[in-house]
């Protein structure tokens, strides 16, 4: 699925673009004509994947850049690089994330350090990224933010209670910022169900099979299906802001 040349004059930044959903979103945005910058962590994790992705994207002048969403200084350096290389930004996709499975009944295992890290990356990091890039997006006159949420925000079922809470925070942030940043920037979120990626450590094919059996559409999602919803936010849902789009095969019903 692609929308050739729909985004031919636009620049997109996919934070966390070397991951499964981020990479798929980068490919669709590039196929639609956007110039795309993808990020990887400064410690080098994901650098090779990001470089390979950028080389394979259709079009020219795509970039792979280091950034740590937990560091505002790193995000400001990223903004400076985007400004220098492209001079503008139209689309921001917040796809960076982190989780660690913790049984909801094991309260002691969800210690303070893990809670802080979960919110630092999954909520504060997304907010700090938006805060950093809002001036560039506003200057475009038609800015678009898409943050990755999760149906865990709705169901309370996820890799940990802290992860569910952080994603619920993304949904609230989306509503609040949609009001605060209108009319020059639209703010949306996409909430996947279980997706066939390596995002959650330790999940096996057996887990996916069990989830598929309990999902109305009888399968788990593919990264490209979540990416299609991200692309639609920028290409088709031009009168939508402040809402979270659920892409879960009916899992949350």
C-alpha cells in the first residue's frame, strides 16, 4: 500500500525509526514522496538497521541520525541537525519506546527504577520530542504529530502496569496537545494491539498464536498495518486531531 507523491514536498522525522513499526512507517512515508529522517540510539543500538533502512528507502536525501528521547540535549541536537539538513519539518512520528514484561500481580518486581525508566522513555520522551520540534512543525503551517500508543491504555492489559499507564498518558497528551497546538499542528495517536515484532522481550510464537485465537480477526497485526494508519494520519485524516486510532484486529472489543 502506498500513496505515490502525496507527500512529495514534505519532510518526516520518525523517532525510533529503526524499530519494527518505525521502519515500516519510514518506508511508507518515503514511498509517498516524503524525505525521511530516522533515529537510532546514541549508544549505537539500531544504528546499522537505521543505516540499512535509509539506504533502501525510495527517493533521495533520507538520513539516519542518533537521538536519545530521554535526553532533551540530544533532542535539541537532533532538531539542529534537521534544521541544517532540511530546513523544515512537516511530520513527526513518535515511535521510540521501551518495555519489560512484569506480571501485574508481582508488585515488588515493578520497582521504582523500572517505573521511572518506563515513563522516562514512553511518556516524557514523547512529550519532550514534541516540545522540541513544535516550533519547526508550526512553521510549516501544516504540522502533523503521530504518537504510538497501545490498546493497553484502554484495556489495562499489557507488558506491565507501568507500560499501560504510560500509554494511557499518551492518549491524554494527544488530546491536550491537539487543543494547545491547533490550528497549525494536528496531533493524533495510533494504538496497536499485539504486533508481530520483537518489541516485547521474551515473547514467542506461542504467545502470538494465543493472542490470535482470542482476536476477532484471528491474527496479530503486521508492522505495515500500523504504518498504514500512521500514513493515513498525514494523507487522509486531514480533519482529525486529538484522537487515538485503534488498529488491533478487534482485540480490545
